[in-house]
C-alpha cells in the first residue's frame, strides 16, 4: 500500500500517524519469519474509528497446502484426459495399425496404386518393408430407386499389402457414407482374412441410402504374421462379364502358386465404368483351391449400376487365420 493510498482510506483524508512511521515497501512484503511483527506494527499504525469494530491485519496464511492440492488436481486432470482418449480395440489383438485413410467425393476416388485388371495409375514405388496396407482405389455409385421407393448404392475398395515378408491378417476396411445434407449412413466394416505379401485385393458391398455424395475409408490391420510357407500369389484370368436384364454374371479362373491347398478362397469382382472409375462390385468364394492349381469361379450380382465397361477380379485366402469373435 502506498502512502497516498493510506491517506485516502483514513477518515477525514488525514492520517493520524506520521508518514515516516508507516511501513515501507520492504516492510509490506516481509519474509515468513517477520510476518507476525509486520501485522502488529500495521495494526498500531492504522487508527480505528470510535464505536466501530476493530479491524485487524493478520499475516498471510501459508499456501503450501493449496499448492500441493493444486498439483494433485493437475495430475488428476492429465490422467483423466489420457484415460478418456478413444481407442480401437479388438479381442486377441497383437498389434493394430491404421493402414490408410481416404475420402471419395462425388462417387469415385483415384489413389496412387495399381489393381489387377484395373486402370489405376501406376503404384508409387514402395520398398519399405514396414509399410501399412494401402488404399489403391475406391468408388461407389447410386443405384436406381426400387419399387418400394428405397434406394441403394454399391461400392468397392481396392487394397494392397506393400510388405514383402509379412502377411496382413484380419484386415478391416471401415467405410462411411455421407449424404448431400450431411447425414451419415451407418458405416460398413468389411474384412479380409489375409493379404499375402505384395498382394492386391478388394472389398465390396451395397448399402441402403439415397443422395450419397461422399465415401470415406479407414483401414485397420489387426496383426502382421511372418510369411514363411506363404510365398506365392493368387491371380485371376479369363475374366468375362455378361448382363442379362438386371443381373450381371462374371466368370473367371483363379490360379494359385502357393505350395499348399486352400480350403476357402474369397473372390471379388470390381466394376469400372468407361472413365476407369469404380462403380461397385460383388464377391463369391471357392471352396477348394489345390496347391499350384486352378479353379473356376462365378459371381452373380443383382446390384449393379448401368455403364459397367470392365471388370477386375481379385482372390485372397479366406481361412488362413482364425479370427476370434470380437463380441466375446
């Protein structure tokens, strides 16, 4: 408190104590050992009006307890914020990695990469053995309204495993759609049991929805497994698609260069329009594919938009890994 401020707070504006006896600035900020003497001196220096309650100046309380409490409070907030962070969890997961995120606006998305039988741009060179699963291409198309007034859309996502010595096991493509007025459609969770080293494959499906303008894809790999005994590939040839009324039938032959029999193989057809854009797809399976053998496949689809100019077919093992039920 300055001398001038003390004068204003004194009744009549005139102090009853000479200014030279007022506490100095150094006295107004004593150390802890001097605080009782400082308080007594200041009480003597401040005259109290007659008939009124005496106001005493007391030494400030120590703030050690308050500082300790504040410290604990800050630690609690930091721990609480860490615990509230969302996490993607799945039962029996060894290592979960986000492989890629991509968004499609207006129906198709062209990402760097190449798909078997597709017209994608050449894939960027990737010699990194630790790369995550990549989104090569994605796209969707709105189907005509049905007799009951409902409407569907069909979509496909092409994925690639860039690693040369590891299998991507239990790969999930989490696909979201948004309509032109910002309304989100319930997301799809499409999975591939395994993506072999360097393999390209796809997921596809159809959902109820009208006026969709945007598609977003997030890829999650549940775990990576060594590729011992899994050197080789699955390829499709002799691809042929024919439309009869509203049905599109695709036939192909799937050949394996793996040195083991496969009891279940997932085969996916991806449909492209004349501009090389993905406009949907469908899938089926082969019950048995012998080691270094070939098997035929037929994929029938009733949810196909008009304008299919070309079909790409991908095959991947569907029973290599046992995937625990995430609801357990």
